[in-house]
């Protein structure tokens, strides 16, 4: 929804000065009385805050350099006896700014609902590079396995247990997360997909829903999934031939996973393809995948 001059409630996507394709976008927000609450997105008085630091990581595999934001929880200690759970979310700038992930983590950790976690937010550089890297791009998985994860594990006290590692993202980021887990199940054991773009086929090839078909054709892997999608995501954001809608493709992906016997939780929210909804449902995914009672 675009900005409405008669509606004072807005959601602002600030221009990224490091992205030449970026621009400021202001959206109007409509929230009906029965809308689900988003209880974890606001800073709470008395809740200890973790630290977010920005780094630069050069990739020889992708031949580029990107910002990487790293969240460490309150009282983070490199000498802790047990390594920290690891959360990796694509589109890092969005998950630090538009979805207040550090605040959400602070609140969930303080409430004892999840264990302390180190979260890593790699940047997407630009819209065009994002679509290349996050849409079924094998070199990006190679970057994750050979550069990003080793860099994280060399610099932070994080686990190497796939069952305590979560990879996630929204839209193309959700697709990339599921693809990475399929290719790298010895690294990532949990997938958090928000409105995953599962309708995509392989770039420059015919056919849609390639990843769904791969999961249907292969043996079950040791993976756990959280999927969500909006009930209003019934039209394509951009035309991809006769591809199904994002909502339908999420239904198809969920069905395949369930038929294969995967541990999967699916949540359908009343909303569209935007961070306004994802900032609320992110905590649902974190609680399902990182429930402290099961750690």
C-alpha cells in the first residue's frame, strides 16, 4: 500500500547510501482492531540489550564485498562453556532496521523463551545482485560454506552443530535459506522462511517451483522448517510466466515437506508481502526453531 496523506501511520524504508539502486519508500499502514499483536518488536524497560556491530567481508567466490552485521547477546562471553546458537538472516540491513531483530532477540532471551543467540545479517548489496545471489545461485551457497560460516566461527563463539544453526530470510531470502539447507544440511539444520519465493524456477531455464520439485525427488534430510506467508499474497509481485502465486507456491512447498515427513510449522498471516507483517511473525519462527525448552 502506498502512502496516504490522510493516514498518519507510516512505515519508512530509508534510502541506503551504499546501494546505488536504493531510494526512500514511505508506505501507509492500515491495522484493523482484531489484528494480531506484535508484542516483541518494541524495546522494553529493564531488558538488557545485546550489541550490534558492522563488519566488512570480502568474498573471493562472489568477487564482492559486503557489510555484515553481527548481534551478540547481553553478557556475551567468548569463554562460555557452551557455544552460542547461530542465526543467519539474509537481507541483513532490512533485518536490522525494518525488522527490529536485535530488539526481538533481546526480549525473547530476557523472557527465557530462547537461549542466547549470535545473529549474523549479511548485506544484499543491491536489488539486482540480491536477485542473482538469492535465487538458486550455487556460488552463493559456496560463499556461505567456505567464507561466511568459517569467518563467523573464527571470530565468534558459535556452535558447529547444525541442529542449533538457523538460516532464514524473506521472499528470495526465504528461498535462498531453504536452498542452502538442502545443499548444506551438515551446516544448517533449521530453515526460517518468511513469504519464501518458492515459485521461482532455475534462472534461464523453463519451469517453476524448482526447489519444491527437488525436495519432492530427494530423500528426507535432517532439517526443520518454519514457513509463513500472507493470505493476500495471491498475485505475483512480478510476472514469471504462468508461475503460481507466492501463497500457492508456499502451500505446495509445505505439502511436499509434510508428505516427506519433515518437521514443519506453517503460519498464514493476514497481510501482504512486506516487512510490516514479517516483523511480527519473525518471533513466531524463532520461538518454533529456538524454543529454549528443546535446546
